[in-house]
C-alpha cells in the first residue's frame, strides 16, 4: 500500500521515507492521501503536502495545519494519529456549506494587463499556466488548485482569485488529489532535470531546495525560515498593492484598517 512513497522526486530524498518502519510509512501514506495536494505551503512546508504528512508522523507536528483541508481533513488526520481533533487553522475563504471545507478558488489572469514576463510559470506546482515570453499567459482552470503561489511573482498584479464551485464526492476528490500529486512530482522531476542540465536558473524557494538536494547540501532551519518569510513577505506586498489600488478609487475604513495591519506585519517580518 505504500508503493506511492517509492521513487519520489529528489526533493524528498532527504526524508529517507523508504528506511522508515512500515507502521510509520503506512501513516504517512494515509495522511498524504487525505491532503488536498495543492502544495500551497500554508502548513509551513514550502515543499508541499508530503513533507507535512511526514512532519505529523515523525516530528509530532499539529494535525490542524492544512488550511485548504479545513476541519474535515483535520478530523481525519487526527483520527489516523489517534489524537483529539483540534480546531482547524482558519482560512481567509469562508467555509463552503456543501463541502465543509474553505471555499474552492481558482486563479485567473487579466489578459489585458499581462505583459508576458513568464514569472508566474515556475511558481505553479502543477504546471497550470501556459504562455510564452512577451505573450499573454493563460491559466488552465481544470488544473489550477487556487494555491495562490503565482500571485506574488507577478510584477503587474494581474492575477486574481475567484470563488469556484467545486464539490466532488469523496471518490472523485481522491482521484483529483492523486492526479495533482502526480503532476507535482512530474513538475519537481522536470525542474530537477533542468537544473542538473544547467538550463534553469533558481527562481524560488522550492527550486533552491531542489538545488540543495542535487548538490547534496541540506537546508538549515534558518534557510527554511528565510524561504518561508520570503514567500510570506511577497504575499503581504501583493495584498498591500491590491488594497492600495482599491483605496485610491474609493475610501473604505475597513480596507484602510486591513492595510494598516498588513503594513505593520510587513514591517515586523522585514526587520532582521
Ligand atoms: S494543501 Fe497546502 S497546507 Fe495542506 S498540506 Fe498541502 S501544502 Fe500544506
Ligand atoms: S495557476 Fe496559480 S493558483 Fe493555480 S495552481 Fe498554479 S500557482 Fe496555484
Ligand atoms: S507574472 Fe503576471 S505579467 Fe508575467 S506572465 Fe504571469 S500573469 Fe503575465
């Protein structure tokens, strides 16, 4: 049953999952199977869902950190780990009453504003963005998971998220997650190959981790924190840009407060 944990991309080799006792492998497999596979990093693992599953089983990480998984996923993971289920980490998206998970979202590109810089493409863990240099880019909605990772790199802020009605039954959700996992591993293998060939520059934290895996270096906790903060900072800057744009057209006290909170957060994170 743990076959899926073999032949993993090089990014995951340092986890040495194949050397773990069977009972640990089975739990990691069971938990990973339940995770949404958006690879969004909101659980604190910039390298995606599998390292979080590993962290729960091997390092006692909390069972409620998967934001898009919502309370349902927290409950299932807690059951697998035989611990009481805590309250799920809240999402900025309201709970969808049909799925009891945070509302599904998809990214769309404002085609009039896209300058074809290609910066969003390497950020997408499931290769859902197509386009070539200097031409307008498009997101394949059926593949997009709404992970938001393409928003911070966009220099003209032309990618937005929209709510997307999506309420598959359990079996269909499992199939979709399996497909996304496969696409993510394919993406990681392709990036690793291009880096080994020397045909790809490192442009984000995951690619930096892949480079370390290729060269045999390990990522120190300090580097991991740096990478996480860099992503967080980029997200906050994007939100600030959006709010500032909205406030220039119409004043709104609530948005102004949100903006002030974000500016304070940015300052705190940005202070060494
Ligand atoms: S979906 Fe996002 S938050 Fe949930 S486990 Fe995967 S990477 Fe972490
Ligand atoms: S297109 Fe953007 S939001 Fe959609 S999966 Fe790719 S990176 Fe995530
Ligand atoms: S990062 Fe933004 S401007 Fe650049 S190609 Fe992607 S959507 Fe277009």
